């Protein structure tokens, strides 16, 4: 296949069009597109199996087991047991298995590609962390699963080609196909391939023919994968676990008050997210030595935070544990049922637990951050001239932007979550995303340690980062 590198971003006019045409007409690229389309099916099925199993385990730990023990709900001390168990099970994975269970969450969704040999460790780490209450999401393990399966398919394809006298694969094939696999996998949990593709494009930072050459395999793999994922979920009746908000506050066109309150709220959310990431970076440095013991200690510390939330509020610890998908849906559906004091406790205790988990355990960084942003938005929604709908919109967009440093992706994701009521709020979400990103960058420049650059929270696939190199 013709080279797909960043130089394509500098091509324009007829030369750029001819370069793109040469890429699209090449037999190698056509085979890559076909492989990407075929790849969407096994990646989506593997993602379906992973998400379904994770949800079943989560239901067993937090609902079935307490019920079997004669409890109406998980008691306040439950997270101390589950998080301790998570740390004990994760410690040998991160110290002995290939790939160390995946990337450290505070480092973002980028980093070196997850190879096939590391996939078992990534999946196992996620299955011992997420159902037991670790304050992280499933998006990073899904991307690792998709990338690993894609590279495995490429390895088998390369061996088959060599046996039939064909030349070895272009190194760019691994980059593009890894991006396609990760995009297909993460599109299943975001509920739409659009979010995953936009994330890939924004993170890649390339243009011209290079952008199109990367885009097409990702679109094919994620589109077909999402179709198979949703259809298989409907066929089996199992919960597919895609992020969604079944009910949201009634929205109205934002007015001056929404913008006057929304901008400082976006700044506050960015500060909270930055503090959590800073805590995560300190935890990374602390767990670099005596990793097994300190991983367990961090898991216990996260459990203490969740337990403290339950004791202070008198509510179920499940609200502060886990990725936050269920709590986010509850918060958006019934915002007036959440007192401001409870929301403040949720932001404090879940925020600290999230920061600890970001630097020590395994999972994705996005979902808990969105819950914290939504909680702050709802808490401030009662201010005069503001509203619950506007607060939720600002909270979702600003938290995702500060967390991922991808403002376009954040706006698109928040828009899809809010559904038909999001159209009028789009300008407010765009401004919130930009304000949160600028605030985060200013804070990083002012307070972040030099090592923070190496743990940059860039929410991209490993392959898209490589493609921009």
C-alpha cells in the first residue's frame, strides 16, 4: 500500500487528490479495507462477550450476593471486601503477565499497541477490577481487546501471504488495522460508531490523504461491529452495556444565564478533573516500586473512599463505586432526587477514589469523570438563571474534554447522550469543552511535574498516535 504518513497532511490540490487516488486504488489497500470490514464482526462479538460477562459479574457481586446473604442492598462495608479482593487478584497480573494488564489509566487511552500476547492479561485484569467496584470504565480494555485481535489477524494474514509467495505487510498496515480494531471495539460501549471515529480522527492529528486512508478502515470496522453488537444483543436479550441516558432533564434554548454560569462551572470541573489526574500521577510514581503490595494498598484506599461515601450519606456504596454508568443514568433521570450535599460527597469521595484507581488499577478513565462532571452540573443547576438541563450538558462536555483533551469528541459524545434535547445546547457544550480544555492546559503548564508529559491523558488509540508520528 502507498505510504500513509503525516506528509499527506501537507499535500493539496491535484497532487493530494492523485496521492489519495493511488492509495485507494492499490490492491494492498483494498485488501486492508476488506480485512477491516471482516474484522468488525469478531471484534464486536468479542466485545459483546466481554461486556456481557462483566455486567453479569457486576450484578452478581453488587446485587445477587448481598441478596443471597439476606441483605436488601450492599452494606456500607461491602467495598472494603470487594476492592481488597480486586487488589489481591490484580497484583499478580500486573507483575507477572504479559502486558501488565494493560496501560495505566492516567496515561490515557494511547501508548504502545496492545499485542495479541497481552490480550489475556488485559481482559483478565478488567474482569477482576471492574465488577468488584474499581472506579474505572471498560473503554480501555475494550480498545486493547480490539487492537490485539486486529494485530492477531494481521499476523495470520502475513503468514498466509508468505506461504503463497507474497511480500510481507507494510508496517503501516499494523498501524491502520490496529486503529480499526480499537475503534470497532470502543464504538460498542459508546453506543455509536460516530463517537469512536471522531475520537480516532481528532487524536490522530493528521489531514489530507492520510486522514482519509485512516478513516475508511475505522468506519468500516466500527460500523459493521456496532451493527453486529447491537443485533446480537437484541437476539440474546443480554445487556450490552452501551453508555446511554434513558431520561434527561427537559431542555430549553440556553440563555445568557446559562453561559454566565456555564463558563465558571466548566473551569471548576476542569480543576476537579486535573486534581484527580495529578493524584493519579503521584500514585503511578508510588506504585513503581513494590508494585504488588502497593497495588493492593491502593485498591483498599479506593474502597475506604467508597465506604466513606456510604457512611456520610447513608446511601448505597454502589453509587460511588464502579464506572458510574448506572449512577449517571439515575442522576440524569431524576436530578431533583439528589440533594446538593450528597452530590458534593459523591464528587469528593468518588473523585479521590478515581484518582487512586487512575494511577494503580486497570480500566478506562472516561466514564467516572463524566459522572463527576454531571454531578457538579446538577449541583449547580439550581442557581438562579441556570438549570438542570444546562448544568448536565456543561458537566458532561467539560468533564470529558478535561479528561481526554479532545474537545470535539467530548461535544459529540455529550450531544449523543442528551439525544433530541441536545440540539439547542450544542453551543453551550462547545464553549464548555473549549473552556475546560484551556483550563486544563493552563493548569498542566503551571502545576504539572515534568513527568506529567509522559503520562499525558490523550484519549486516542495507540495506533492513531503512531499514525500521526
